[in-house]
C-alpha cells in the first residue's frame, strides 16, 4: 500500500485501459493468450478454465465476446500445435553456463 498518492508522472502508477474493440482484434488477442499458455505447457482444459474464470479479466472478456465455440477452436489449434513441443531443463547445462560467467 503506498504511503502517499502517486504523482501523475509516476511510470509505475496503475492505469486501467480498454481492451481492443473489434471481434478480429479480440480474436487475435485470444489466440495470443492461448498460444502463450500452451507454450508454457498448460493443458487444453486448464486454458479453457482460465478463459471461463472471471478472475482472469482479459481472457474472460474474450470468452464473453467471442463465445465458447470460437474459444474452444482457438484453444484446440494452440494446443494441437504447441502441445507437441516439450521444454526440458537440464540442470547440468544451466549450472555450467552460470559457472563461465
């Protein structure tokens, strides 16, 4: 909690902005979210749960604007593509790269 009211020029001040308005822009935004979450390894069901949960305001706004059928198609496309990719962290490589710095 801040001790005083933030100054207007404060670059870290929280600001509310409106999300894109057209359905094409919202669709692009939803595709970006779905791709990013799939790349992070989230399952299809977990991504869909996030779109349905009002806590996640941006993705839930896309759910409301585009409808469940469109969001299901977007998530299916993202998980079909990115679900084939697997990320593996090798501790030995990570350790050796930090040793040389």
